[in-house]
C-alpha cells in the first residue's frame, strides 16, 4: 500500500492581528501593535498550501477557531448581548479581549501531536490536541481543536482522538512543534523524537532563566503513553535552555526532521551525542544528521530567518525539498547556507521560498502553519475529502477570503462588535465548504 505524509495547514482566521501576546516569541513581541492584513495573511497561507498540492503532495486544511471567543469572555464574567460583552471587556480588561481575539489556531503545528498507525500498538493514527497552557490566548484552543480534528479525521476505524492533557503547567504541551518522527519510510515503524523544554517534577534539571519552557518532559511522556508507542520507538531529548532564552520557544524553531533526515542547529539540544546514539540504535537504519554550526548561522539569524521552521518534504520522485520563508532569502548568512546545503550530497536537493510574512510577524513560519499526518492510502480515503486541497477548493477558499476578510486590522479594531458578526458569518460558510458540521457549537 502507498504511504504519504500529508500536511494540514491552518487557515488564517479573520481576526489575525498583532497584539504581542507571546512572551518569549521575539517576533510577536517586536511587531506588537502594528496593523495586520488578515486577507493577505490568509492568501499567503493558501498559496503555500496549493503549491505543495501542485508538487504532488497530499495537502489538507484545518478550519480556524471562532474569535472573538465570547464563550471564554462570558466564562470570566462579561455578560449581556454579544456586543455588550465585547464592549465591557474592551473597557475593563483590554488584555483579556486581545487574548480572546488571537487567530493563533492558524499555527497547526501546535494543534496536536500525531502518531501514525505504523508506530502505534492498535494500528490507528492517534491525535492528542495540545493544551497550550503556557499562554492564555492559546490555552482556549484545545477543545475546539479536538472538534475540528474529529470532523476532519472522522473515522473511528482509522483515527483515535484523545482529550488534551490536564490543564496544568506540569503538563505543558505544545503539540507537534516539539515532536518529529524519523523513519526509513512513512509506512514503516519509526522513532518519535519528543523534545521538551523542562522537567516539571525534577527541580534539579536544567531550565531557561528568562523565557518559559513551554513543553514538559511529563507531557511528552503522557502523549507517548496515550499513543500506545513502544519504548523502543521513542526518544526524549531536552532542548538547550540557553536557546529558549534567545527566542527559540518551540523546537521547530531550531530543528526539523523528515524520514531519515534530522536538520538541526548544533546548539539545539542538551546531551546531543548520547541522544543521537540512542536514535541511531532505535532506528536501526541510516540517519542523516545535518548539523548547522554557529559559525555558519548564529542563533540570532536562525530565529530571525526561521531557517529551521522550514518544511522538509519528500517529493513524489523521492528527492527532498525545503519549503522556506522568503525571510531566509533576505538573510545573507542563511541564504548562503541554503545555497550550499543543496550541493552537499544530502537527500535535500532543492529549496522553495514562500512569502508568509503576515504569519512570520507573529513568529509563525511555514512549519508552524502545518500539521503533519503520515497515512496510508486507506487512511487518506477515510479523511473528510472536503478538506483536501485541489484547484476547486483553492478557488472556493480564495473567493471566501475575498468576501469576508478585512485588509487591515489594528488592536483597537478588536473592540468593534461588527468583527464577531463578520467572523461568525465567514465561519458558518466555511463549515459548509469543508462539510465540518457544528465544530463551534459548544462556544455558543
Ligand atoms: O504560540 N504566536 C504563536 C506562534 C506559534 C508558532 N508555532 C510554532 N513554532 N510551531 C505562539 O507564540 C502570537 C499571537 C499574538 O501575539 O497575537 C502567537 O501566538
């Protein structure tokens, strides 16, 4: 049976804005209060997704969440009509309104951790939505994420959906952004690499000083248990706390893997040599560790350009390509490195650049915008086919964006009661396009 790695990109929601909500994420902080362009953001994302479909990849989309999140605003005591709730929150607690307006569900690398059926004891594809407890604006995502995933991967025979982990800092979980799967072939059992920022229960273990470590070892272990993974197919590795303090808030800002390739910065991990030996031993087949040294690319350049927030994809002809943000072309050290990389004789032979600047300004590159799901042909057939990208869906989604999205949004605009009407109208139409059913129901 044929095996694929599908990418499910998060559609950018109509409230995409820059409110500077993510402490430890340099781009989010430094672009705070700029005007955003939700229409351009959504179209940039669609162009990337369509380009991958055109390259012969299996490409899907995941619906955004409803924002402003009136369910949460009511839950914390704002009452009245919808527009009164928004008006009171804007007056009394603007920071809470901003948190309830973020379009952060677009970064579907943080939607969930996914283990393909080749790795799991029951032979199903397992999904655990990330609880995202480190940031208020993200901690309100997991229940709806679970509904959207169930409506997209809607077949109990092939897909197993878990509830997100307990909502406590000990179980801080950021999903696939801190998880990479290495394998010789997508359909063969692989090694799932769980990267954590700190241990919640071992107070002697290293941790960052300045910025939060969003993922705990305990959360990664819980996901591995839930997904029925064998010990022989898991490796837990700690992210270097020094790089978290330099703005590497997720592992996918400093390393990325695909099949038998791990592309990483030399400062990415702790205890690198011993852990790589464990990976080699558990893989039991060749692994290409492509190391980028600090001399070649500094941590600062990696964080600014998002060199490691690239997608490494295997093209239908077996070669690998890197999907990079145009920011990598604009950074001389990174551009020089990428030009050299494709000549080194590794499986990576080409680089394709995409402008996803609207997302980048909030700290989300090409890899943040996608959730990877390795599947066989039968599993792909079991996916909600209305979410799979093709010429028809691309046209429909662009028309939908043109009809509903604004081309400028400031933080002050978040208090506009018209925004919730626009947002609901557009998402009602989207759930019909993608045939999702009532995924936002509980929020009402
Ligand atoms: O969680 N930015 C996101 C970016 C997530 C990137 N994802 C991965 N690296 N996989 C975050 O920090 C900013 C939102 C704002 O400020 O409105 C934000 O949430």
